[in-house]
C-alpha cells in the first residue's frame, strides 16, 4: 500500500464548476498536510496547508481534513482553465527521531475546459 | 521573493559520467529534501537533511548516488557513474522546520544518453 494515494485522473470539469480532488494517507501519526499545484514542465507550488480536522478556505480553494478517515481533499470553486494542472497531495509522515518526512502522492491531473 | 536555487537547469551527459547537482536553500530554512520526478514514479524522496545532518537517504541507490550538505547554503546530489535510467527531473525543496510548508526549486532536468 502506498503511503499517500490519489486518483491519477484526468479529472475533467467545465469552467465555473467545482473541482474536487481527493487523497488518502496510511500513517495515522501524520499531522501536516499540503496541496501542491504543478503546471507541466514547472516545479510544484504550495497552495494550501492544513493541520486540524475540518475545512480551511483560501480564496477559491478549500482544503478539508478528516484524520479519523485518513482523508484529505481540495475543492476548487469557480474552476478556471488556468487551474488546469496536476495537484499533488503531500503528507508530513512521522520518521525516526521525532522528525517527519514529506511524502507525495502521484498527483491528480485536472483539466478545466471552457 | 525568497527562492530555492538549483543549478544546472538542464544537463545532458553520457552514460558513465559523473553528475553533480546543486541547491541553495532559502536563507534560514533548516530542512532540505531531494526528490526525483519521473512520469512513471512521480515524486520520489531521495534524501533529507535537517540542520545539515542527513536524516534519511533510504530512497537513494547507494552505490551510485550521494548527497551532502557542506554548509547551510549548499546541498549537493551526485551521481557516479550515471546511467540512462537516472534521466529525470531532480528537485530540491527547503522549509523552515517540522510541519511547515516547503518551497521547491526549479529543478534540474537530467538526460543520460
């Protein structure tokens, strides 16, 4: 079982719709969760971080965390063609010595069509 | 804006040659990761440093890869000898500490022919 799992997509949504991206993780000790956006040929860019159960909103983006279900999601409201990218879920996974290491899912490719 | 600087941006080399990739983390960041990204494997963690000390390099092929952080402003990833299967984009990321977000560099696109 992979430590961080995402549906690879592509997820295709029409412009203006809500895009819903999901991620599950295996280590119950994980405390910090991140969403990165990666455009083709570019480096990953941090867009959201979430640390406690519930929702966290930032503009058109909402991150949701449910630690009991080991589930993280990202909602993009009013999707725009410029949101078309691969979205990577990352989890700070406990490691030896009290440190964490950042583990990524394979990413979900989002395509927003006009 | 503070940024993570990686050099070179692109590298084409012949099989068997040594390759060294460099990363300058954001000033004040004490955590540095090296990742490799391919279409098939996604982002794989190769090495991880905290306060310049290597914490984990279990993701690296030990016989040919090595990672070091000679000072707080420089992290290096070396491949010797390089093989075609090493062709990938290598990213460095740095962060201020545990639980905080991490910033990626622009990556080094390595092609081994």
